[in-house]
């Protein structure tokens, strides 16, 4: 690719690539002397001792190793990426939702209108941090859906060290706040290993505060970590919210560095959960947005209004066309009053969440200014890691975990949660038409790599000391892999050839710094070719043209059924001339078949180069597929005493009870005066199970997506002394999510036995964890108890025994394909 040579780039920015040790006040060898390194091989070889050693210290001369620092003038870096924000949601790019922090960066720097992501979170973030295409770093899909192919196994290899490790080894303080959805599930527990965590040698951040996984509750995040230690700061803090707490943590880091090491440059990667589901703003923000009545006109008219705003701002050209509204999404005027009421509530809560998130980002930016470092800080604010999300399905979701398990709530079911929408009692998402509206003027949404609705995201860059075209707009075609080379060029650093002894694969992005200087708006774009692919939908951009193959099955039609398509033959290519057609509105494929064939050949070439094949259009079934696991062949799990915060049952270390028979046995001791508390639980308010003593009475509860709770319960409190409690489940398989019969026993005596007609087919979810002797996060039934509900007796031994997984042959083939099924 057309990458500017690093030495030439350094001259352009007037920053030396290699500097000698500072000579002004401290000489080499004296305590506190500094040096830069050439950055080609990290870490650099040990510095030689240049002093003098005799047998007697009085005749010897000391020599101190010099501290490694970045080149003189290297900026601080504040890299911001929000989550699931469509191109036209924020005010900065024509939307109606106020985003003053993003506005501020755009006004003091540059607004980029043709910046692209991969259409999904884990892949975009892997590409962002490494500067390589997502398949090239094994992240062709989210880590939860990893498969055993080089482009899809979710393990970023050591030959693609991330920007945190590169900068850390050259003197930067590197810290990360927020989401990391690039930790493979099987190493995502507190047992590690931690190679692939934010503080590991691949990503290389000095400090981490955030959550591991796809998303989390902002009220009670049960997958929150400080470095590699699970933490629960929300306990005993009513009103605590991670969006604010995360900003507080980042601000504290900025202040600490400014007071302890004020001359040391920092890199902060700030990746809040906003605005991925669950949409969890504070009530204050919901009230503020609701009073503005932004969404009363509905999604169709709002889309037209946004498009007019975009033309006024200049973020789309005057001759751009508004793409057609899809036939399978309802027109606003066709809705019932009740449906409109529900959908307006969904939009208000989402808009409040985006405005709230942007506000807290503004506090972090202000902290940089308050430290006196804004002028020499490169701020990159990427508005979303993909397009607006369609995962709320056609009616929206009171809980994201419903659709995970194949349940698509109706308007009536969602309305039961209307007043609680956005509180900690819901895990909500909006209806698909809002997503299409917030991707104006483009087609499609998140998960669709073929069209800009899934891949085009707004971005603003500011560096007051360097970028002088304040409020400028840049239309060059760029991709998220271009961020790492941009940062390296700004810092005057080369791409390393080796990191930690491993030869590095080339960075595949191009620097965007050529757009910063005089004439940057008219500078020819340096990205000539870029492929896109996700779940089989794909595109290939080349020199102003794009060929696009959209999905056959819409991403909101989530199902456990196998796709009825041939992922290569049935995804039909469309063709667009972007020089005349900014929005992919006019498909030229029928008129120019030879051009289509030419572009398809180019996609195959790029796909083979970057590990894109084999294509796979399965979505939900891949969550269930076999992955590496520390529990792979275990059928019996034994615990003695308290254990908490073990995530991802069946993968990271906890037992998976779904789609099989099982028996849980607890050998306990009840003290004088009785006992209560949790024996074992996985899940919480939104779904899951719990086995506990309630005022001494044994209870086993299954929470089925808040739609039903099935309980097995004794009638009397246990007497003091030793007891053996047992819950036995006989599954009515084969088949996903079948019912069965549960039996609760104490000391061999049956206390309760009853049928449960349905069970969870896919998963309890990632936000709650497996616990023994205590509950973290939320309770499976908070009418019974409040967390942590620690067991007040003694657990001598708790055993979980699993039967074989019971699937139909068709389900087994759909989920595992050619994988060996494990019994």
C-alpha cells in the first residue's frame, strides 16, 4: 500500500525519529538521564555500562541506565471509541442527539466523513489497536463466535503487537478504560492466562479499568476488572453508573500523571460501553432528552430531517441521494399509538445514553485541558465501532438476553417494562427502524459489511499544536486500520520490526497525517483499496468504486435455524460508482457485469491475502460452537467454600447446565440459629439459576428471561447440623431449550418435584457470573434476596455433575458443522 516512509513523515512533522540523550542539565550516565530508541526492535538491547568499576568504589565511576522516552515533541494520545453509534446519530454528523464533546473536537480540529469500520465490535477494535485488517489478526467475527480458522480464532498473535505495547516500550504511559471484547472467552476468567488481556504482552497497556466481553450492565457490571482482578464498586453505592465511574477513573489517571510524572507523555484508550445495549443512562439524562421531544415525528421524517442537516453541515455532498427505506421495516404512520409510545421511549433512552456518554467523554477532555496538556494532545474521537445496531429486532427488547435465547418480544411484552426502560431492571435495546434512521443516509446497519450503514462512522481528530484548519472537513476514504500508523507518525516512531523477540507482520494501514497540513482537504486519498466482510456480507472498495454483496437474511432475523443460503453464490453483488453516488443509492451491477467480475476477483485476491476465507453466514449458532476450553471434557465440578466471578459457562471454567441433565449436590453445615444465603448461582435478574437457603428453607429458582420464574422449594427451615441438599434435573431432550423435571431433595428426602416446560437454549449471558457461597451482580429473584447474600453456614463440598448434551442431529450439524461433538 501507499505508505509514507517513516523518516519522511518525521521530517514532515519536524519530530526526530531518534534523539540523543538530553544534555541540558543531566549528562548520560547520571541519574535521570533519558534517551530515545530507534524503535525497530522492542525492547531495545540492554544498555551497556559505560562507567568504571574498580575493586574499591572510591576509585570507580557509576553509570545509570538511561530512561527511555519518546522523541521530543511527541504528543499525548487520547484515543476514544464509542460503541454501536450510527453515522447520523450524533449532532456532529447531522443527527438530532446532542454530542457537544464530539462537536468540540470537530470544531477545534477536523471532521472525517468517509471513515470506515468493520461493521462489528471485536473486529473493529482488533483492527484499531493493531493497524491490521481484522481477519489478518484472527478476528473476523466477535470472540464469542470464534471458529477454528486463522482469520476467525479470536487470538491476536504476537506478531501483531498493539499500539499500547509499541508506545509503552518507548516511554509512554499507556492506560485503557472501558470495553475489551478481544479477550478469547476461554482465558476470560480471573484464572487467566493473561497474555491476551489489556495488560498482557500483545496489547501492552500499563493499566486497565473496564469490562471483559461484549457489553455489561452500567448499573451492576459483574464482569468489571481493575487490571486482572474482578471488582464490584457498585455494591453499597446506590445510583453508581459505570459511564461516570469510568470517566472518574480516567480523570484520576490524568491528574496522577500530571502530579507524579508531568513530563511523561501518555496514551489513553477510552472505550465506554455507551451506546451498546443495554442502554443505561441516568434518570436525569432520560428526563432531559424526553423534554426535548426529539422523536415524536418518528423514524421516517426524522431520517429526512437528518439528511437535510447533513447537507447543511457539508458531511454529505449536495448531490447525495437518500437511500430507499426497506420494504420489510414498517413506516411510522402505519403504527398503533401504543407501538409509537413504546418506540419513542426506546429512542429517548438511547439518545439519553449517547448524550450522557458524550458528556462524560467531555469531562475527560476537559481534564486534559485542566492539566495544561491539551495543546500537545492528539485526540481521536471515533463515533462508533460500527453502524447503529439492529440487534433490538423489530419491536425492541426489554432484555438483550431474550433474543440471545431466540425470544423476540412483542410490543405488548415490552410495554410491561415501559416505566423501567433504561433502569437496572431492564437490559434494553431499540427497534430496528431507529437503527436504519441513525445510519442516514446509508443502507443497512451493524453486522452488514457490504454497505456504509454498517461500516461508515463519524470521526473527529484534533491536535491544536499541529492541526490548524479548525473546523475543517476531510472526505478522503479511510479505514480503522489507519489509526495506528497515524499515531506512530505523530509520535515520530517507526513500525517495529520485532516486538518481544517476535518478527512483526507489516502494519496494513496508511497514515492520515497527510490530511492535516495546508491543502489537506484537497490532498489525494492514500487508501486505494479496502475489503470488508462480516457473516458473509462483503464489499471491495477500489479507487472510487465499490462492489457490495448484502446479506440474504437480515441481521435482525436472529434464529437458531441454519441460513437457507449458499454464502458464496446467493449473496449477489451490487456495484456503485462512489464518484457520482456517495450513498450507494444507484446499483450499476446489471449495466456493468464486467466491472462486477473485475471487483469480485479483487475481493478474492484480498480475501486470500488477509485470511478472510472460509466465509460463514451463521450468527447465533456460532455462539454455541465448540471453542478451546479449560472445561472441555469435564462432567464433574467440585467446589469447597466460596468462589465468585467465573464467567462464560462451558468455556472459561464454569459448568454449563443448558440442554442436558444435571445434578447439583451441596454438603453443608448449618450453625445454631440457622443459616441462609446462596449455595450456587449463575446469572441474575435477567436470566439464570440460583440454589439458596431463604430463612433456612431450601429453594432452587430458574429465571427464564424475566418472563417466568420456576421455583422448587421446601416448607421448613433446616435444623442445625450437617445436611446434603440436592437438585436433580432430568432433561426432555433431544433438542435445544427443551423442558424437563426438577427434583429438590434434602438428606435423600424429596421436598419438591415439578416440570418446567421450557429451558434456556443458548446462554445465560456474559454479564453475570458463576458463584459459590455468594452472589455478585444481581439476584435471580430480587424478591427473595439482595446481593451479595453470602451463605452464613459452611459449605463442605458442592458438586455439579453434568449429563451429555442432548441435541438433534440437525442442531448438532448446524452448530458444530464438521467439529467433533463432545459428549
